[in-house]
C-alpha cells in the first residue's frame, strides 16, 4: 500500500477524482445563481467572463459556472451508479462462470458475449427513446440503464482470472473440507481479485461518464436536466463554437471537466495496473531508476524484469 500511494499516477488521479467528487457534493450549494435563471431578458448574446459571472453567460444570459457546478452532481452520480452496478454484475457473472464451469460457464459466457457485441450507444438511444423525455429524469435509473451495457468486459476478465485460480491448492483445500461454493467464491477467490475488480470499476465509471455525456449531448436525455453533456448540447445548439465571435467560455468548461474527470480515473486505473503487474511496473521506470534497482537496460526475450524486494536484496 505505501508503494501504491507513492505512485505519481495514483496521486494525480486520486487528487482529480476527489476534487470532482467534492464538487459533485457541494457544487449545487456553491452555485452563485440558479442554472435556469436569466440575468437579463433583453441581451441575446453570450457574455464573456466578468466579475458578476466568472465563466460568462449563455445566449439566454444563464450563468455558465452555476450550470457547471449543478451539472457536475448529475454526471458524477450517474457515472458512479453505473460503475457500481456494472461491477457487481461483472463480479457475479464472471466469478460464477469461471468457478462453476460446465453449462453454467457456457450460459453466462454466452450472455456476456451477447452484451459485448451489442452496439451500446444505439441501444441506449432506443431504450431512452422508449422511456420518453417527459419529466425530470432520475439519475439512479439512468445509471442502472447505462450499467446494463457496461458490465460484460469486466465479467470476461474476472472469468479468465477465476479460471486460473480455481485449481490452486487453497481453493482445492476449501473444497475438500466441504466449504460451500458461494463461500469459496466469496472468501477464497474474490479477495484475490480485488485489483481486477478495482480496475473494472474504474473502467466502467469512465464508460459511464462518456456514455452519459454523449446521450445528453445528443439530446436523448431531457435537456432541462442539467449535466455537462446538456451544457454541450445547448452550446452546440447555439453554435457557440462556430460563430465569428467564439464563445469558448460556454463549451470549454464542461468539456474540460469531462476530460479531467476521465483522466483522473484513467490515471488511477493505470497506477493500479502498474502496482499489480511487474512488467508494467518495471516498464514505467526511468533509465536512472532502473539502473539503481539493478535491472538491465534491455530485458531478454521472454524474461520479465521484476524489481527486487527489500527482503530479497538482503
């Protein structure tokens, strides 16, 4: 764990993720105006940043900063719900398929493969189209629906890891002494899959952010429900990026927010991968650090350079 917290990728990703999580919680309370309120009804031109509006206004004189702060809660909440639900489904289907084998493995793997080949975005557009855009959408429901298309890849990874672990000695010992299947999967196999589960969760949260933003940008989600994708929808609808006077303050903040939040999650994912994978960990070293660690500049073909532990060095 101390080595994990010393990783620059982990620290940077954790910082960005915590910042956006705090803004998602406190954002609606910090917003200086209501995102729907109009500062003026006579001016029909988006106003640049000023002392009264730190990120400027939209074409209808709505405060961009308020929309950004209020919309962040919806975006982060939907992404987290989608990540949690998709990870639970991936763990359930993947570990069960890998451990049980036989017809159960065939059935669960077939189901995962079906969801892998389905075009996710068009399918979600059809689903939300059938649900309609009337009323204020429920963020929890949106997260649940998005998770239905994002669990299959993680399930395939967990199935492969479980297949490699079910014949290990400690799993065989638990089976011999009469442990139930669910206890073996939950207490013998799953704890050793925590890094894979963590990366699967981060991947699905990134997927949730991108998918929800895309659906909102396309106008599939009710456009009166504020999110970063909704802000981009209205900016595109008003041609903020195509006018002679570029209204960058309207579309750049939500675009940067989506990019930075996704970057933070991706850095966490890469950092965890490097921590659990010796090949990635050694590949991330600079030449000077590799020489200090006693690693060769060029590893032999078929050999994986591994950092020596303190105990091994002694």
